[in-house]
C-alpha cells in the first residue's frame, strides 16, 4: 500500500512536468512560425497583386524548326544536289519531337535512327564539319528491319538503288565525276578523313551533280524500292527538316518571324513539291511584363 501510493506520488509530478514542457514547446513553435507564415502570405499576395496589375506583351518571336514532307528531290530549287552517300546521323541528331512527328506521318508507333538516312546536306558543313545544315533532306524507311548504319544495307542502297538512278538522269559531262560504287565512296571518305585529321568513324561523302530531272531520279529510286528483294526500302519517303539559330529569324511579331523564314526557305525550297498539309512550323515567343494603364 505504501509502495503504491509512493509510485503514484512520483508519476503524477512527472506527467504534469511533461505536459507543461509540451505546452511550452507548442507555444514557442507557434510563436516562431506565426510571423513567418504571415510574411509568406503577404509576399505571395503582393506578388499576385503585382502580376494582376500587369499584362504580357510580345517581346520577340522566332522560328526554330520546320518539318515538311516533299514528294520529290525536285523540291530543291538549286539544280546542284549535295548527296550524302555515306550518311549517318550522329553529328546532327534528329530532335525527339521531330522523330515523333515523322513516325505519326507514316502511321507507325515508333521510329529508330536506323530507319533514317541523311540524303542531302550542305557542301560547307560536309567539307568543314562546321554548323548543322539549315535544311536537311532525310529519307525514312518505315519497313526497314535492319539498320541503315549497316554497311550491307548502305552498300545495297547505293550500288543497286541510288547510283543507277542518278546515272540515268545526269548529263555525260557530269557522269565522269560521279563515284562508281559504294566501296569507292568509302575509300574517298577515309582519305578525306585522314587529310582533315578528324577523329570520327566516317566522313559523310558529298557528291554534287547537276540534273534537269531530279523528279525522275527520285521516281526511279522509288520504283526500284518496290521490286522483289528490296522490301527494306519499300515505302520510303522524304523529310525536309529545317533548323535555324533563333537570331536568324527573330522578329518583333509572328509576321516578321514568318517573313524572315520565308525569305530563307523560298530561296532553296519549291513549295510546289510540298503538300501544304504536311508543312509544320515550330515557333517560339518571348514575352515581357508591361504595367497596365
């Protein structure tokens, strides 16, 4: 009995002391948090007040990308076509959004880079390895099971599909300057790589040829791709991908940016060969805050 009473006497003060400490701690925490919460609320209300009293105005606008699906090689106004014979995409990869759009165009879930080759680039970028070409011409193979990175596939595409079509439609004076085989192109690439001293796995070889019948050249290429044994190339189609530095097409309005694009695009591309519904422009805008009057 005495022991029980003694334990209760000891526990009671302990519990009271703990409750008082918790109460003091809660009051102290509330004391420190209260002003901070009020200050944050006031800052938030002040910021919202400033924003609600302002409006967004367009500062400038610029075109970053154009994606189009030409029907023919004849889309190029210049009759000199710089053909990337040993083409690969590592130097200038295709943006993911563009890849998604290209896959949607041919109605397949996904595309991988092995289903795409870069058919045309700029002479300057291929020779000097400088900036990305402003307008690139890609060929997409929606039914390809292998990879265009494969030497076997590139060799067949070049020797049995592209070169014969080119030879049929160029004048004799130009024909003598064209390569006769994929193997010769590779050898030329290796020599060029050694001369430039560049540490890359391959050099995109560039062949320029003049032709008044680029449309027939592409028709022949597609005709060959439909033959038995060439199923890897069946259904191939062209993609024009234009990319510019923001300062190139910058303007104070969407109309100005569009005009800047038009002057650059129309110089090189013939819209006669691009269905209007396949032409997409990616434009970015920058805005600034302006106080309302």
